[in-house]
């Protein structure tokens, strides 16, 4: 992935109802599947460490009588759409059905540059990912719309998934992951979110500096786990008490992104609320986020094509079909 969790407040809660303990062989098998799937996700991220040049995206003529809009999309794998066909950049695991592509198709833009890349952190805004240049290089003075979805990898999404899945077998009805990250008396994931906030602020300052006429839109992360906090072990191998803990962590991440957008002269698009009820615990026909063993083409713990489409709808509803300033 890449994608993830935020804000300075420390509201974590364990409100999920306990689930019956499964026989040990079932638990081991579930976690084994989860670990194998996670390995695939990390392999996608590893592949993204040698990404190629940015896919420029479709070119459109501006609507008659309206100013030309030049759209640039920055982000991690939640933006790029790994494993969703068709993949147009294997190095960055970027799909032509990711939300920037769908946003571009819904409007008419003078140019579109989607430089999102799986595995990206805020550091990759300034530094190359293998052969893929710094994402901020795509933000030039003629950019008039920039979407940014970043921060999950800075918080540590991949390692959080691996840690929590591994610990789930030790206390499937408890909250071993929460206990692990709070062992020092301070919630480490909240600390990670707080430390990521100034990095987001720095990205937004850079975008404004390089594209002073641009409308800048920060895109939040969709609902990964049941919003009611009730888990679905072993389909998603987290302990019962860790579902609400991880849910709250993601909400902290999104709250931080919203605040930094406000403080940084940007707009915020909420993709969490529109995706409630379609998390990775739902049946394959109903979910927009795939679990650790995907049933639809997508990376584990990532949006599938439906999820990208819903995020595109949320972004388009915010910016309008032209993407120009209101």
C-alpha cells in the first residue's frame, strides 16, 4: 500500500463485542492466509520502489468559455489502484481505473498528470522512487487543480497490518495489537499520526509554492474496517478488540488530514463516510475494500474498482465537473 491512519487526539476505544474463540488450527490457517496475502501486498510496494515515469493521463480540451484546468494527482497506492485492471504503470502499480483517471474522465481538462505511486510516503514528494521521479516535479506553475492523498505509509500501514495479524492468534477475543502499541503507556500509532502532520503541512506548502494558482484538494482514506467496531475474524485476522482500535486510528489519520488541509489553505474530501458499510469484512459483492485475501482484483487491504469509483465520486462532488475554483 500503502494507505493508513490520524490526529493529535488520543481517542482509542475497545467497544467491539467479543467473538467466539476459533479452534487453533482454524486461527493458524486464517493468519497464514493473511500473512501470505500481506506478503503479496508488500511485494507490490517493493515493486513500486523502482517505478517508471509518470503516466501522463488523458489530454482534454477545456470547455468553451471556461479557463483551462491542468490536473495533477499525487498519492500512494490508495490513489494508484494496484492490481486493478488495466495497469498502465507496472512499476508504480497504477491503474487506468483509479480515482484520478475517473475524475479526469468525468470532466474536461487541458492536461492530466497522475503521478501516484504504490509505496509512496511524503518523502517521495521530493525524492525518486527508483526510476519514478519526485511526485512534486509534476506540479508546475500551470497546474490549476492538485489532489493529494498521502500519509498512510508515513504512519506505517504495512507494518501495522502485519503486527496486528500476527498478534491476533495470541488473544483472538482480546486486543493484543492495542496492548502492543500502548505498552509504553503512550499510544504509538497516535504518535505516528502526530509526527506525520507536519510532513503533510510541508507537502501542501510545496504544492502552493510551485503552483500558486492551483486549487489543492486533500483526499482522505476510505473505511477499511467495520465502523461499528465488530470484527470478522478469521476472514480479517485481527483480534476482536483490535477492530475498534484500528478503526479509531484510521479516524485519527483522517481527522489530522482534514485539519492540515484547513490550516494549509486546501480543501478536504471525506472518502470514509461514503464507504461505511462496504469495508473489508463485508461479502464480496458488497465490499469496496478487499481483505487480506482479495476476491476482486485489488491489492490486499486496498480499494477495489468499486472503491476507486466511489472515491472518484466524492472528489468530483467536491470539485465539480470542471475542477476550476468556485
